[in-house]
C-alpha cells in the first residue's frame, strides 16, 4: 500500500490548486468516486491478512476524512470567491442619477398622508396608531355602537373567528374605522389629548367611490374646556391649509354618529360643472367629513370622566381627499397597481410636504 502521509500531501496540494468549482468536482470524483484513487485502495483491503487489513483500513479512513475536509474547505473558499466576483460584476453605482423614464413616483395616498400630518402637526397634534385586527369592544362597543347597529352586520364588516371562542360576539373584526385608536389612546393617556389616527380601514363595499380597503384619518382632542367652537376653528384651518386657499366657504349640517353628540357633517364651497369641480368658489356644496363632540359614553369607555373632560372628534377619508385635490375620478384605480396611473398621478420622490416648504407645490404631481 502507498505511503498514506505522502499521498495525503499530494492530494491536498491538488485540492488547493483547484481553480474553480468544476475543477474541484472533477478532482473529488478522481479521488473519492466509484473508481477514485482512495476507493480503489479500499477495494484492495479484502486481499490483506486480517491484522494488516485492520490497520490499513484505519489508515485509509483517516486519509479519506482528511481529504474530505480539504475538499469541503476548498469548496467554501471557491463559493465565497465566486460570490464576490458575481457581486463585483453586478454592482450598481448608487451615486449615478436615476434615468428620468425609470424614476419612481410617490402614491397620491402617501402624499396626502404627509400633507395631513404636516398640517395637524403644526397645530400640535401627534400621530397615534393601532392594530388593523380589532376586538369588538374597541371597534364597536366602546364607541357607543349597539349590537343591532347596521355597521355590525356581516354584509358591511369583515369578521375573523376567534380560535378561543365559538361565540360570535367574541370574534375579531378587521377594523372598519380608525376610531379604535382613539379608545386605545384614552386608555393609555390622561387628558389633555390631541392626536390624529391615520391608517387603513376595511369594509365590504366596492364601487367608484368605495373599496374594501381604504384610508382614513381621525382626530381626537380632549380637555376641560373644549367646545364646538374649537372643533369648527380647527377644521376650518385644516381645509384652508389642505386646499391651499386663503378663504373657503364652510358649513355644518346636523347629523348622527353614535360616538359623538352633537354630530355634524362639514361641507365646503365649490363649483360643480359637467367637466370640472373647483374647490372654494361657486354656489355648490361638497360634503367632506364627519365630526362632533365626543359622546360621554365613549369617554367613560376610554376611562375618562365626562363630568370633568369633554372633547371633539372628526374623521375624513384620505383617498377622498386625494380624489378632490388632484382630480382623480375613480377610487378603485388607487389599488390596481397600474404603473401608468401612478406615473400620471404620482409625485416626485423626496418631495416632502411641510407647512414651511409647501404641501403640494414642491414639484407637484408628476402628471
């Protein structure tokens, strides 16, 4: 039998000299394959005497293990080397300017989110968030919505079974509004409270002005001396800033929401024609949001004493705001992932909205 120490040195040197994965694989087959060098040596063990065969078998197994270690080490080295070469060949110089025809666009909803946050941030509001999957207490009960309320029907709301309970009243819902964030904020924070709660909401509806998923922003202000006058002033300043007008006609119509009392719909002045909708001028009116003073039952559900504190709340659809401000006719197109639509209605990246730098005038829509 050959000198195994010398053979190990020779084989190790050949392995280290393998320049690529193919050469290494060919070498592995030549050494350990069915007709490989070490395999042939092991086949010859059967012709040896028992004592000699035992010692030779032990030596050959050690040789095989060492060769396998050398092959694996070289394989890992070559894999890293090949990966580095591939990364170097495919690298992209991120300092190069983006080609205009391939430049991405900011979705109108993202833009409106920035604008609304900038406006209310200037007024001292903070942004609050909550889960998309809610329990019925936070989504309905705490908001003074009785069990027979139409919004709780299966045809309007997406329910999710509770794996821990067979009772329908214990099932979860995909939140139908961002109002549960108001309850969760009251549970964690004592007044004064001044927050907005933007986010996704879900309802079983689909047409030109409704989709199963849409975006809302709701506001909540709670203090000891909050009145309807504060609500009207806050919302008037908001619509002026949002539509970037010095003056805008507004009116409030009595309405009903279970979580506010009194409740109102806010309308803004506009001019409607067959081909145009102009905000801020004309003799027509356009409903834009719902609002009201927070119902005492809602304050109690949030752990706040309604005999000491009161507040106002409002809610408006971000998608609707985008449609009004940027002339988008169909809500369904917001969610169809059409790159042509986004190129037309989208905004230039890094065009950040701010009250000091401007909301939509820093480059404007990409169209």
